[in-house]
C-alpha cells in the first residue's frame, strides 16, 4: 500500500545543507495502523508530508497504492490525493468562511460525488456533530474543529489516511475522543492509517511504531501477536524489529488543489 524507499530530504540553509531525512526505507501493507514517533526535529512531519505528496524528496521514491508519486506533476498529485489520501492537520486547516457541513462537502464536490451535502451530514453525525453542522469554525471548539477535519478526511473514503499530530492542539479528553474516532473509522472503512505523534500512550494503541531520530529510521516495532505479524509481510531492510511490550488496544487547502 505504501512503499518508502531510500528517501532523503536535504535543505539548503545559511550556505550549508541540512539533512532532514537520510535514506529512510519501509513498507506499510494495506489496512495497517502505524504511528511515527521521535523527538522534535527528527523528521516525522517532513516524512508524512512527503508521503502525502505535499513536497518531493531530494532522493528516493514513494509509492502509494502501487503508484510512484515522486514522478507526478503538482496537478496530477492533487487529483491522485483527492482519490487516495485523506490528510488531517494538527492545526485543523478548516476553511473559515464555510460551515462545518460545507467544509466536509468540499472534497466530495471536487470529486464529483452526487448529493455531497447528504454524505457530509452522515459523516458529521458519525463524529457526533449533527447539531453543529451549520456552525463556522470560529464557533467550534478545538476538539469539534478536529472532528470536522476527521470527517472531511474520510469524506471520499480514501484507502490511505495520514494524520500529523491530530491531538497536538487538543486537551486530553478531546484528544482521546479524536483518536477513538480515527480508530473507529479506520475499522469501518479499512483505510491504512499513518499518524505522527509525540503521545506515547497513543502510539501504544497502534499496531506498528516507526521511530525516527536525526532523520534516520531508528526502530520498527509491532505487537508480538501473530495476528498482526501475519498481516505484515514486508520487512524494512536494515532496521531492527522488536516486539512491543504493550498489547494492542483497538475496541486544508493544499489537499484540495486542482
């Protein structure tokens, strides 16, 4: 489903080169949940942005659902992203002049879906916001705005969902609710879920954890349960794989370019 091969990201800064990611390689099979963790500056959000096609790596390739996105033009990538990728930002990125239901309907309208308003209403009801559909972002709490963002990301039922610190701007109660929603929708729709997080408790509830440090993939761990080991067949070369000590617990403007 997702293949990252020898991906490096090098930026120029003050007459020198800064390596953000250094030859990162891994595979993520369909329907797996993955947390990307690591200290600040380790390259987590950069990697997620590259996986969404929001930027291009300096070297290496990224395939989503069998398609190499690193060779696409911006217009091709925008169309591909609308069909294949849902993206949730830490800072929500709702369109301030649109109501909650209108925000959720945007990707549906762009994809040519019939009755986008009805579908948007169903999704907002699914995330517990049936009574807030006509409210603008400024009238919603942070947790409510993130739930709208989750509904928007799932609007076109993408096979891949990427989330960048989805609980980073929320209190613990709101954050827990958002994560429960993400995992519930992941189960309902079977999307491959990849999220960046600093939250160790959240990471422990995810099937697999990729740990970055100084731009390198330092470790790749997953629960020892054979149920998930059987689901995972692609092993990243050169990376230490360790069993998790915790059992699994599971019970935007740049996105909409043309």
